[in-house]
C-alpha cells in the first residue's frame, strides 16, 4: 500500500516538473514541491522497511 502511495506522489511530482519544464505554470511552488518530494521519500522508506520486516519474518 505504501509503495503505491509513494508511486502516486512521485507521479504528481514528475507531472509538476514536466509542466514547469515545458513552459507552463506548475501547480506547486518551490515549498510545495519540496514537501511533496519529502512525503514521497518517507512513504517509499516506510514501504521498504515494511517489506524488509515481512521478509525477515518469513526466513525465521
């Protein structure tokens, strides 16, 4: 679940960057973009840690 949330947040971030690079007005400013990337990173780390915990429980 957390990995899907992370992917969705990253897709929003990438869309915002693409809009800005093609000359349009991005819908997020600098601070919003930074917070979105932070949320993406945190959810990705949570997903990886959950995956590691599940994998370690399966090996015991």
